[in-house]
C-alpha cells in the first residue's frame, strides 16, 4: 500500500534528525581526536611537568629568563598562565605564533613601563603551572611587585573533551569545577609562599566557545557557561582571603552587544583574543595593575579591595 505524503515526510524528517545526531557525534569525536593529539585531555591533580619536548624547552627558556633578570634588578610585573597569557609575548610554546600578530605591541604599549615579562605556556593546566613555579619560574631573589594570573580554562577544556559526547559535556565540566578551583587556590597559596609581598591579580576565566564549528562555536550560553560562572565565583571568593589577592572579571568585553554570542571580531577562534581583543583586556586590567604597581606596601590590619571596575580602595 502506498505511503501517504504526510507519513513519507515524517519518515524523511525523522531520518534527517537521526542522521544529524550521528554526524554531530562523529564531528565531536573527530574534533576530540584532533584536539587531544596536540593537547592534554586528562587533568592532573598534582603539580606535574608535561611530557612534551617543546614544553620542556619553553620551561627552560623561562627559567633562564628569570635567572638572568634575578642577576640584575628582576622583573616588577609578571604574567603567568596558559596560551591566552603567552600570546602577550607573541608566542605559543615559546615559538613565534602567527595568530598573535600585533599582540606584543599591545603588551609593550601598556606594560613595558613596568619592566614586565610573560611566564606562560600554551596548553598549560593549573598543575603544570604549579610545577613550573617550584622548578625555577618564580624569582628567587627579586620578587615582582605584581603578578597577573589567568589559568584554568584548559583544565575545564580537558573535561569537555573527556566527556562521552557533546550532550554530556556540560555535566563533565561541572564535575571538574571543584578540582580546578582547588588547584587554583593551591596556586594562590604557592604564590604567597614564594612571593609573600607580591600582589596577585587573579583574572576570571574568559568566555570560550562550545561544541561545533562556525557560528555554532560562538553561541553563548554553551556547555562552558555554568561551569565558568561557578569557577569565577570561587575565584572571587578566594581573593577575599588576603589583602594582596585581587579578582578582576574582564569577560563581558568579549560578547556581542546582545550578549548572546562571543564576539568573533575580537575572539576569532572563540578562545583566544586577537590584537583588538587584547587591547580591550589591557584596558580592563590597567586601572588595577597600575594602582597596585604604584601602591605603598599594605600595612597589617589594612585591606586592599578590588572594585568591579578594577579600582582599589585601602580600608
């Protein structure tokens, strides 16, 4: 018996829907394999180095830079983190990065006056940064006046790619939040131990794209939204524990005006800003960093608070 037009149409739509799910899952696994080939898709819970000769060579360069500076007057301002921070230097794993064009010029414009340097490595998770700090990337003699820290997005990114499929990714990332926030807290304690008189500016995680390619990857909210919001709340609370800890959230600058997507014009891969994006990031950081660089030592019993606009008040 011939099928009715409505039934045929329904079967075609059902098949198209199911085939779409198959292709979406296949795309997820293909992207997962590509990502995990060049990045770590596991999340270490303790300080560890990365088993990558490029990473090890980059770490050695940072140690040499710290030792050379320490032999003189040292650095006054240091930036620590992953690839988002490393691009301030125009590099990725200490090699020239074409996607960082124009960014070192932004860094020089805003921070060269402070005798600043970048101690960041692309792909690093929090555990890798902690290992680097205790193996030579923290100045032994001349401590910086201010440290700017941005770390944790790769911890949660690894959780995303470790999920069974894209549908369960948000749950997987949420489960990873307590671990990454604990490791960041341990990193703050480590800075306190290694640089007790240094002000540490902890940045909120910047928004990042979710699953998919093209316009889909810029959608907001996505699988990262709730986990990032929760993580940033923890970061803010941690900085209330000490007068030399400061929290700043620059993420709002990277959305479109309707707040429904990440702005591809300033964050073209939905993760790393371009030079225009770094200009916005610097403008967000500048008031707080400048005030801390110029601040007198905080006396016992005083509290230095960070306002939402990056300003500080001594109480």
